[in-house]
C-alpha cells in the first residue's frame, strides 16, 4: 500500500456520500409510491361516489412490492343496501 | 411585490434560526423592509438570537386567534428600523395555529413588508408544513453531515407537495444553504464536500456558510451575525446570499476567517500567558 492509497482508505466522506446516495434513492422511490397510492385512492373514491354513497375510510388501497410481481390491493366495503341510492 | 421565504431543514440544530436572523438583518440593511416570523411554537428562540426577548408582549398565536392586532405583536428592531420580528408563542398549544388564521396573517404580512421570512421548527409535522405553506422561496439549510442531508431530502419532497405553490402546479423557488462548513476537513476527506451535497440534493446553491465562532459570539449578545460583525466570514457569506436572492450574480467562494497556523499559535500563546 503506498502513501496515497493509505490516505484514501482513512477518508470517511466518500463512504458517507455513497451511503447517502443509496438511502436517498430508496426513500425517494418509497415516497413516490405512497403518493401514487394517495392519488389512486382519491380517484377510485370519486368513481365509486358517482354511483354509491360511500364512507371514505371504507376504501383501502395497498401496493405490495414483490420480487416477481407487484400487486394493487383494493378493499372496498359497501353499505348494506348499496344500490338503494340510485334505485330511490 | 413582497416575497415570503421559508427557512427549513427537517433536522434540528443545523442553523435555521441563525440563518433567519442573519438573512433578515442583511435584507434590512440592503434597504428593504422585512419581518422575520418564528413558527417554532413552544421552543421560541428567534427573539433571543435577535436580542428582543424582553420586548415580547404578543405573539403569532395571539394574532392568529385575533387576540391581538399584527401591529401590536410585531417588534421593531432597535438597530435596524427596517427589521421586524413576529415572535412565536412559548406557552400556547400549536394547534391554535389554524390554517385559515395563518393564511390571514401571512396576507397581512405580505401587505406590510417587502420580505417575510418564516423560521421553521424542526421535523416534518404540522409546524414545519405550516411554516412552508405560503412560501414563494425556500431556503433549505443543510450541514455537511449524513443525517442533515437525508432530512433535507425529505423536506425538499414536502416543499414539492405541501406548499400552496406546489398544489397550484407553480414552481417554488428552492435554494440550498450549506452551513457549518469546514473547508479544511472537507479537503482532508473527513467532511462531505460542497459538490457531494449538491449532487445528492440537486438544489441551486445560495451560500456556503463556514463553521465560525462569530456565530456563537453574535447569538451570545443577541445580534444577527450580519449586523454584529459584518466583516466576519459568515456575515459576508450571508450578505452574498441576500444579493443572490435579490437577483444579483455574485461569485461563490468558501469564505473563512481562520487565522493562519503561525498567526494562531503566536496569538494563542500570547493570550494564554496573559490569562495565566
Ligand atoms: N455557521 C455556524 N458556525 C458555528 N456555529 C453555528 C453556525 N450556524 C449555527 N451554529 C450554531 O448551531 C446551533 C444551532 O443553531 P440554530 O440556528 O439554533 O439551529 P436550528 O434553528 O436549525 O435549530 C447554535 O448553537 C448556533 O450558534
Ligand atoms: Mg431554530
């Protein structure tokens, strides 16, 4: 090991920079996904509300990130007599 | 046209309040009228850094709730007649800051001052998002250190989603102030370099503020560093930042008021002997 590479090894800032680049890229993707879920929830709610009177928190939207496939999970609880609104 | 500027960071203790006071005083010195507003409810400190802690009568929450008029709460600086402070409440609960109430006060501030500078609390909760909500310009304060840089990235995300400008699809003017920078340590490879931070956060650089004892000296006496010692390196760096905010092109440099090694060892020995 020559003097130059010895000095390089002892520097800590390059490692800080590398760790930051990785974690920030990861977190930006995460935030992007959760914003997408918010948008989807709002738009799905709007579509359903056109036809059925529905409670906001009865609509669950989840994105599952898998190795092979990712899935979009929708869980929508409808009121007991949900076709009453349009029928009436 | 008045401008609302938010000083924000995510992480606490990085230099937001110092920056708010320094920019406020430098803007006032340039001839524009300015009001610095402390949004750090419960942990008010801007009054201390500005040396106005004994003159606080009413605060932001009193004005938001309609218990006091804006003119009753705003404190005019004794040294710079263009400089004003709207202090935070030290005792009341921050839930008293309603969206509509804050919007009304910000409107009134815009009518009265050329610049309104909002000092944000730490964190990414309501206090921080309220402080940034009405901003036209954001200054993200970052230290060359991993947790500060990461938190700044989170705050940039909030600036792009939670501000009125962002919601309207307009662009919020964002800038980076890198502060507590130590050029010697960065050169040795023990501190992130300016370029590293810029590459990661990709924001335009407004200023590099050196880590300097002048900042502590200024806060000890309750005077913004730009006013207390205008020739010091941090004061000059903040003054350059203000010129850039006002549209001037000013070359960027890493300022320093470090004495040379020889000078330092000579002076320190001299003072050590005198003190003994
Ligand atoms: N450029 C600087 N050099 C040295 N110390 C600084 C500098 N900027 C801020 N500080 C110190 O850091 C501490 C936190 O600063 P402050 O402005 O209160 O941060 P925040 O408002 O972000 O919590 C204070 O003690 C302040 O004096
Ligand atoms: Mg502060």
